[in-house]
C-alpha cells in the first residue's frame, strides 16, 4: 500500500455533491489516503461576523492573539468536523483531527515579535504516529492545519505547506492539490507541466503570484524529497481521483523537476 495525500481547498466545500462524490471515489486498493484541508472562505466569513479584517502577508493570512481562536474555530471546529461527518455519512468512515492532536504538527511563529502576526507558524517537526494509527484501523484521517508551538499555543500554518511536509514525512507516493481551478493557468490556458524554471519566469511576469507561490515552491520541495507525483487540479466529477492518479482523461498541472 502507498500513501496518498489529498489537500482540499476550502472553496470546494461549497460545490454541490462534492463530498458525496469524493466519498464514492476515494481509492481503497493500493492507496492509503490522508486528507488535509484548508478553509479560507469560512475563516473570512467568521472574521467578518466578528468585525475582524482579513489581511494577507506574502500569501498567508495574518493571525494574532485576538484572531487565532476564530481561525481554529473555523478550521478545526466547523470545517474539519463537517468534512469528517459528511464523508462518514457517505460511506467512508472518517476521523477529524488537527495538527495539535498528539503533537502532529509542531511549529514555531514566523514573526514571534510582531503582535499583528505572531500566531502564523511554520512547521518544524511532524509526528505522524496518530495518522498511521488511524490508517491501520481503516479510518480515513481528515486533518486541519492548526499546529502547536513548544509552549502549547495554537498556530495557524499554511495548509499547502502542511500537506507537502506531511507527504514528505509519510513518504507519500502521490500528493494532489484540489482547488477551484483546474491547474496552473498561463496565458489563459492550463499548462500540463510546470518546472522550477517556468515558475521563476512566471513569478517575474506576475502570472503566478500570491498564495500560489508557496504552494508550488513546497510542491517542488516534496518532489526533491522523494514524493513521486505532485498534481494540481480541481474536482471534475465522480472519477476525478482515479483519473488523476492514472494521469489521464482529466485536466491537471503536473510539477516536474528541471
């Protein structure tokens, strides 16, 4: 059996029938699936409801002492349990956890001395024992990207970063990012392959920007660390995952080393 990490963008959760179709298409033979999710739209709605402004710095949501509870509430409370509940209802028994459970994601603040951004973290250690334990018992792990620091404080970590690092630590064979776009779009078209050289070129031209940059940089790091396949795509119907894992009959961008 090979490990397969699926990162789901929060924007997909509003797509009708997405979780029902996902539950019916998750591979059961050969692959051991782990889901890691984001939740930007839900966090933004919660911020708005509490009168908090959403600010992004280098593609990452600014998070501080007064907003980390809202981020954790949205990611680990609302979204994580919603996904696990629906997948279970649709026939794929799932367990929702966060990166704080069993010290799965240990992180440190990116800007510890900046009171406006001191709860954004970067992962420094992953302890995936809890994930392996769930897989061994035939549960489907669904993971929220909230980490903890050495003092037991919650930190908001980038979900794409967490997915890449988890794929590396678990020696995953495949890592797939699903969002609301079918791949990397250059000049109005989805490009089938992306290399570090193309990434640098299109960063300079502005065609690849904001939150897409850290996703791609970490994707290439995962390739260098031994993950065989890294794909970026969107949901395209009930057979999407099978087609992506076979890399045919579906639209996607594949990351490739130069």
